[in-house]
C-alpha cells in the first residue's frame, strides 16, 4: 500500500470509494512482493500493480465489483494455461490477492496511519483476509509499539496472538500473512491475517563526501533507504553537493556512527558504505562499524593494495578475524564499473544480493527458481 498511499489518501479525504487489491502471499516466482497494491479509483482509473501486468485486468474487474458490493474477496491467481486469454501468471508463480472496499466508512483509520508513515513512526495494520466465518473477513486492527491497539479482529485471544507476531514483523520491516485457528490458536488453521508493517525506512550511511558518494546516495534513495552522507570536512559535506541525500552531516565518521548506535538509530537493516579510502577516517570508523551488535552491511572502497593495508591496520587495532569477515572490501560486485554511477550500481547490487541471499551470478548461467 505504501507506493499508492498518496493517491489513496487523496480519494479517501475527498470521501470517495476505492477498490484496492493487495498481494498477501506469493509462491514460486511471483513478480510482486506481499504488500504491493493496486487501486481502482472512483474515476475507473488504475493506480499501482499487483503482478507487473499478468493479472491486473482480472484484479481491476474484481476491485470494481468489491467497491460496489462492499464484500471483500481473497483470490488466488496461478499459472496461465494454454488459452492465450486465460488469467494467470506466465512466470509460473502463484499469488493471493485480497481485494477490499476502501472509504472513510470502511477504513476510518487510514488518515492516522498515513500520518504515522509520513512522520516515520512505526505502525502495523493487521487485516483478516480468510476465515471459516465470513463475518470475520475484513476486520482490522492498527498496532503501534507501546500503545493500545485500535480496533479488534474478533476476540482477545486473536488480538493478543496477532499483536505479538505483528510486532515481530514491524521490527524487521517485513509484510506477511499469519495463519491461526479460527479463534487465534497458534497451531490451528483456517484464519489468515495479513500484516502491513510500516516501519521507518532503513538507513544507508555513506561516509566520505566524494563524487562516488553522490551517486551512491541517489541509488540508495531509489532503493528506499533514508540516506545520510557524513564527512568531517565542511567544505565538501554540503547539501548542494548531495541533493540525493536526506541529510548531510559534518562530523568525524567514527564519532557520528558511535553516537547513532548509542541513540538506537542503527539496526539490522542499516547499511554502511565507507568511500573515503583514507586510513585516518576509515580505520577508526571501521573499528566501530565492524563491532556493531546489529548491522545489515558494511562495505569499504579502495584498491586491492588499499584493502590489504586497511586490513593490517584493523588487525593492529585489535579486530578479530570474525569481525573482519563482516567487511565487504573492495566494495561492490564485479560489474566492470568505471564511473561513479556504475560503481554505485555495483555497490547497490552487492547490498541487494546480501539482503536476499542472491549469488550475484548472471541468471542465465543458473537453473532453478529465480526467487529463493
């Protein structure tokens, strides 16, 4: 829903009715992840995508039907058959799409949820998408850390079970479908609850105010990171040089990172790129970065010679081999990159591969599933 929220909120504030389809589960090579949404507006326009084009037409028709009837539907779309007009996914995947009517009446909490997302406050939205009793389908609860829930899914037992699991999803920033028995039994079956986990954007910390950093900041923003560029040199660390960054900080890198860790603003989704290849900046910074209790990625730029010298200095500083093994250096995948923009793509590719367990090899040389 995040990618269509702006348009959805405009229609909602205007008192209009919208049909919304959301991917709630995928199997095999489905093209869009859970949480991807498509809207059918009051003017019959379509916004967003649930499948990259494979089943949009069918979801469009269903969303119009649901917007009119008000009865939500959970629909599974699988592999297309030999009929060229069959509705399905030519990629061989399977996806479940939950379609609901959205209006001020059916979704009164939307305005406050949108405000939380805009302000970077974590919020989770849990919706019953399947249940043996159809009256449960569409029930929704809004969950925020350290606050009472808004709404109910039908019983205290269900609410308690879903809250615990939804908070886990929110902590990692992942959407997902949870399965329970009809009254929230953890080992039961029959009820499925989809959780949108609107966590604050993950952070990308870019150290070193150089041309490569400007390109990395732009790519990081494109990937959905909140990007901070940090350098101790005020003449280089300026907002005009880094328009793609969300913030530019003038501070010694190791001091800034240590302060962010102390303030609780570094977590397992945070990625750190060290681009200065200057030991007076790199070594103190990497001493802090490689000893963080949680971090998603640490990479450092430099030649093979720079890398070897850096590793020697870090060993002299007391870092263990296990800590040094966390370092991606020289940074990035081997794409043959030359320009700052090409190098930024190689760095981003390594970050994505690490996040999802990709090999970094050409798909054409591999067999089996594309998506693990």
